[in-house]
């Protein structure tokens, strides 16, 4: 029923927004949107990296509008040609239907009736192809598929991280037949090129973590109707600190999750769920523990220790499933605490690098470290303006 209502909503919006078609599309107007979960639209993810880059790549050439949940939050970023607009307001609809190029990580595309002369770039919000998305889950229905078709017809260009994403996500799940730009994901450019120092220092400063301390990031995925089974981080810290190092644990909940974070108020723990940029947290993390999250794709380019804590693996397989067998992922699968402890104690850096390189090859990796430049070149071309370079 929920899927049918979403599909019906998409059809209704075509009629409701028809009056906005009286306004001309502006060749130098760009709209960006970063969906962070539920009703959260923020200055974030791949669209933010592109927005920031294009202001350097083609300075002063574009009028840029961001659709966000709370424009006041970004007042300090406002300037002459960079504006923040309330999502789902009248001005939001006006900007969306008069921009030449719209850049999104998934939002608006499934339901918004864009015009034929507009160009919608979907960067998606995850790299690789791991857990199945809504259209491919066991309970997917007719309405879900129809909504996917509507979304596919809206999109002019998909930005892809790898060949597996092309095949499993964009062609199959999204039923997309259009052009795919095989350049990697904009938010991963810094990770691929190893430019992490400045971002790491920023995280440490904001999270109040001293320079010599180490960081363990815990970033689980979303589980509908249930909470995550947390590892015992006190036990893990004892193992990690045996050699005299000091470790902090950072907790990053999934954007849809409503898990309680009360346990993360202790001195050596930090709740970073509301930290604005996941990529910065990955840059700062000396170790990552996750489960089925696509952040393993991003983190893999740093070649640092990563472990999959999956006590509910069988249940997750039945409810969601994967595009690529989890046993082919490059990191240790740990279904209980003893297995996780053993994996950390026996970690082999050389074996880790070989496993990651093999995984990148199997996935058909496109990450180049120059995704922002490739996408911005396309935007300049579509808008027919000269760059500043």
C-alpha cells in the first residue's frame, strides 16, 4: 500500500506543478539536493562535493541553489551565487523547474516531474553494489517497479563507482537505459588520492580527540524495525590498547536509524551521527567496524583495517539480500564477539591490501580520484558556458 501511495503521489505532482512550466529554464542555474534520510535534505554527500568543486572549476558562471530542510543552518555558506532554499516550498519547486541541471543523490528523481529540456544527474549515495535496494527486495511489488520506471525516465545521467553498480543497480534495479558516467564517486576523490590529513585534523578538532590517539569508527547500516546488536567496545578497546595506544570509539548511525545513543556519552566514546560529512569521518578513522553498509567501498581505498560485525547475517539475507555474495567482500565476516576479537588480533595488512585489490577488480572499479572534474565538465558542456580553468 505504501508503494502504491508513493506512485500515486508521483502522478499527482505532474498535474500540481504544471503552472511552473510557464517559467523559462535558465541556462546558468544549477540545483543540488542531498537526501540524508527520511525528510532530511542537507548540504551533503556527492552533490556537495560537486557543488564546492564547480565553484572553483567555473567561478561565477553559475547560480547555485541547494534544497535543504533548514536553510538557516547554512547561513554562513550563503553568498552572491550560492543560496539555500527550504525543501518542499514554493521557491523550491520554482528552482527545480527552472534549473538547467539538477544534481541529486537520489532525492526528487523518483517522483518529481522534470521538464524535457532539463538535465538530471543522479550521483547515488553509495559506492559499489552490496545490499539490495527497495526495488530488488523479496517484498517488492508492482507499484515499486512503476515508481522505479518513473525515476529512470527522469534521469539524464547516472554517475557510477563501478561496473557492478551499472549492472545490478542502475540497469536492473532502476530499470535505467540512459547514459552512465564511469568516473567514480565525487565524494571519494580525496580518499582515492589519499588527501586525508586536513579532513582528519578537522574531525579530531570537532570531536575533541587528541593528535596521538587512535580512532575506531562504528558505522552500521539500517535495520527496519530492529536495533543494531552492538559489539562490546569496552572489550575491544582493551585489546586495542594493549600496546599502550589510546583509542576513541565513534558511533555513526545510519541516516534512517532511530537507535538510542545514550551509551555514547562516556569519555572515550563519541556519537557522530549528526556529523555533517561521513567521508571526513572515514578519513579520520584508523579502523572501521560496520556490517552491510556500502561505506566499505569508500573506506577500502584507504587500505586500513575494516571488519564486518554481522550477528544477524541469516536474518538480513532473508529480509534484504545482497547483489554480491558477502563472502566475496574483502573484509573479515564476524558473527559474534570472539570472531571479531580474533579477526582484529590476527589482522594482516598485506593480506588486507591484496583482498581489496582483488575486490576492486571483481567489481570493475571506476574510482579515479577525478570524479568531480569529470562531472563538472559535463555540467559546463550541458549549460554551454566556459569554465574558469
